[in-house]
């Protein structure tokens, strides 16, 4: 009898052990690097994680257009357990009630992450994501073109105009700077940097009303248009998407461009011989400013306790110092949102320190569920300003008119 009980107990123990190590979760992330190396890296890390924990992770690469698919997974409980969310997406998805509330202390505490990125995970004082990697915008410049024109990188927006005029004397009209235009999905980021440097803001302090049609907002929009108006940027820039603007700089056709850390990988791949450097964004009347973006990792709560626990362990693994440093320096060229990962020697140089310094004062958009549609409204009206310029109908009232229209639409969204 004792022998039978021992066998039964042993079998139950083995079954329980098998179940404990049989948890499988699915992870969705965007193509943050070329797909061939990105998928291979993720699968390798998933295998390492499984060897350590017994948790199997199935990785699937998705696109930035798959937001509805993520939302469907949250609602139905089918699909990814863990997914990448852009920082501006996080509050909207958290507002559905479908994300797991995070104990940030389990991930090293709030001080472990850049403040702007951590803020994007918060809704009503609670965390619903973990910062993964960060990005910000700085001014890239072609050192050869600058030397030939006898100019130095601009430190203010006024200087940028003066430097630009000297550059086009030597290199020709439209060669000073490459800018994004009507076809850029992230056009708003470029304007926001100048808006903040001029003392403006998107919304009021309690996020109940839009204020970006202020004199600072108008000045920032007029400034962006003036880069093309004055011949510093090519006329085609008024309709460029962001990759076209980036390519103009990377190919050596423009002396300056506002770009992000991921563009370092583009330069290494497309034009490794390019002689360039970077500086912090120019200062406006209220100092320097930049945009803080990036991505977080979130977990859906429409899952079993075992799956949620497994998902938490997977996120811990991805944001750990060494794994995250490996991911950002070798694949994405983004900035680790976990500040400890920046202790890797790879980041100990002037180029990366410029990005890190800029990120320390960069501003994130308001962390509210309504930000997605609000951003769309601003984007559309900024595009309208540039379209009027292309059509020859732009005047000194154009920017103010479209910003007023955008404010009315945004206030309607906020009042719902």
C-alpha cells in the first residue's frame, strides 16, 4: 500500500512539475530592427529564457499599423500576452481596463527608468506598462558641408537660420536642412520641439483644454514653414514623409536634419562613409526642448494567473540591464529606458551622451487616453498649413487659423 501511495505521489509531483514548466505565452513587438536579425535575436533570447525558467515564449513581429489587433487581443483574450506599445498609446489601452497593473518596484523601482517614459505608463496614479526603450530628437549635421561653408552647429533657432543661409551660399538652395512635410505621420513631433522651446504647451495643466494656438504655437509653425520659404530646405520637403527627409541627410543632400538614434543604424547601413556629428536641439527663448518617445511593454489581464506571472517574468528579462543593452546597441540603436543599461561602455561616447543629455530634459505628450485622436487632429491641421504653402495660399494668418481650428476640435474631444 505504501508503495502504491509513493508511486501515485511521485506521478502527481511529476505532473505538477510538468504543468509548472509548461506555461506558454505569446509576445508581439514591432520591427524595431531589420526583420531577419530582429526575429533571430528574439527567438534566441526566448530560448535562453525558456532554459532558465521553463516558460516558452512564442514571438511574432507585427507592424505599427497593428494597433487594432492589439486592442482585439486585450478584449478577446486571444493573441499576445505581452506586447509593445508606443509611449503615446499606453494610456489609451490602459483606459480599456484590459492591462495588468504593474508593481514598478518589482522591476527595480521608478528611479530605474527615465521619468518621461515612466510617466507614459501611468493612468490614475497606477502603472500599466514598463518602459522598454526611449527615443528623442537631436540635430544631425554634415561636418564636411559645415567646414566647407565655414560655419559651426547652431545653438539657437535664430542661429540655425543664419547658418542655413551661409550653407546655401556654398552648397545651393535647399541644401541647408531636410525637413518632413505633409506626408510625415510624425510631423507633429518636429513642431512640438520648437513649440516647447518657445514656451508653448499642448494642453493646460490639468489636461482639460488645448492651448497650442498660443503665440508660441503660431511662431513654431511659422518657423517650420520658413525653413522651406527661405530656401534652406528644398521645396519638395513641404510634402516629404520622415524617411524621405532622413534620406536627404543620410545621402549627403542636406547639411542638417532633426533625427533620432535609430537613424544611426540607417547611416551605418546606407552611407557608412558619411562624415557627421550631432548636437542638442537649438535653444528657443525658453531654452532647449525635445520630444520624448519610445516604447513600453504591457501585459493583458485577460489571461490566467500562470500566464500573467510568466508574462511578468518575460518583461523583467527583456528590461534587465544586459539584455536591454544588447538589444538597443546591437539592433534598435534606441536608448534603453532602464538607465542602468546605459552603463554599458558602448554608450560612453560624445554621440550617445548627447542623446542621453537631450532625453534628460525632453518632454512627453500628455499621458491621457484621448491623446491618440488629439494627435491626429494636430497632425491634420499642420498638414493643412503646409498644403497651403505648396498651393501658394499661405500667409501670415494661415498658421493661426488652422491652429484655432485644431484647438476647437481637440476641446470637443476633451469635453466628451
